[in-house]
């Protein structure tokens, strides 16, 4: 009876399985788990992340039955960007632990090309238990607060004349090396595909060295 020929996918999965149960595979998996565990629980706590969303607030291309006036100036074209800063870690962050102005405070970098005309703490996007404020400093808005407990967030609303989606949040505090951007589903897909490709290439390389007797 003729043996059924294995497909390339089955061959790959078989090689991958053999690699994962090998000493080298077990070592890599164990080391990776240990590394990410230590990083997650001891280095990157608390985790402060931010997300942004932009939309057209008023456009001269539309027939508007209303006017938008900011500081006695009427604008026919305005865009709104909301920036949400959230504590996704397991520890509270005190405002006194944040780097001071002039060093590396938690701040929103405002692109000059956006031509900002107004900014405010958006209470509809901010947790009720948080007391926050904004201070304009050079090309940024410094976010001040008393405490930011786990899962609490601060929302900032910015009106600007030109469309721009390059608003980023930077800064540091005790236990926080940097403020990270929320990973979108699309970015997660890219990461997953990249990891699969990396595992596939690593499997081929290890298989080659194994056949040569180096492993």
C-alpha cells in the first residue's frame, strides 16, 4: 500500500512540533516566558497607555446652520482630536511621581502644522475619581493629575484648524519608562504574522543545523 504523501503544511507543522518538544525549543520557550514575566511584573508596572481619535468638527464644505467661535474668532474649518490616557496596570500612579516640567513630564506633543486653537480636559471621557489639568508648555500640553488608579483614564479634547493624526503622548514617572500607544487590532495582526514568519525561519535554520549535526 502506497504511503500518502505529506503536504508542505503537514511537513512544516511536524517539524515545528519536533522543534517545540526538543531541548532547544523548550529552552527558548521557557526563557521567553521568564523574560516576559519579569518584564511584565517588575519592569513595566504600572503601564500607562494612550489612544487617539480624530474627526472633522466643522467643515466649510458643508451647509452649516451653526457657527463655531473660539476666543472671539470664528472658524469655518475645525478638527477635533481626543487623546485618552489610561492606567492599564495594576498599581496607582501618583501625580507627584511624574517627571516635572522641564524634564520629561507626561505630555501631549501637538504638531505645529495642526494649528491648535483650543484644548480642554474632557470630563465626559475622564474618570470621575480623577482630578486633572492641562498646562501648555512649548509645543506640548502637560497632563497633571492627583492620582491615576488602575483602569482610570484622562480624556483631552483638542480643536485644531488642519487635519493631523500625529498627536503622541510622551513622558515618564517612577515605575514608568514611557507612555505606550494602544496596540490596534491591525497592529496585532501584523505582530502575529511576523511572529509566525520568524518561527518558520527559525525552524528551517535549526533543522538545517540539526541535519548537519551541530545541534
